[in-house]
C-alpha cells in the first residue's frame, strides 16, 4: 500500500481547524451570558419556570459546544502530528533510498 500525502496540505487543514475552533469559541463565549442569564418577564411562577427552562437550555448548549470544540481541537492536533509523521517518514525513506 502506497500513501502519497501532501504534508503541507494536512498542516494547512490543521491550521484551518484551529482557526475555526478559535472563532467558534469566541462567539460561544460572547453568547454565554445571553444564553444562561435569562430573567423572568414577570413575578409569576410561569415566567420564572420559563426563564429557568431557557437558562437550562442555554447551559446545555454551552456544554455541547464545549465538547464540540474539544473534538475539533483534538482533530487539529492529530492532523498536525500526522503531517509531522509523514514528513519524518519521507525523510527516512529518501535517506534509505539514497544509500
């Protein structure tokens, strides 16, 4: 099995993933207060329950978004390691072929 991997393209993809993750993290952090600090519209129990439900939903979203960001970061890191591994393997193989 022959693998022909463009390490620069993989490195570029890792950089893109990191940039997308950073942008998503910033927008999520900016929206966190709006998602979790909803105040009741009135002093009645329904308003309080609705505000609590909105806050719980916002907190749930932030938890899922955090998991998503962690997965993207791990993927970008794995791509970076793969690019370095392919580059090192190519160097070793080219050295062996030159002998």
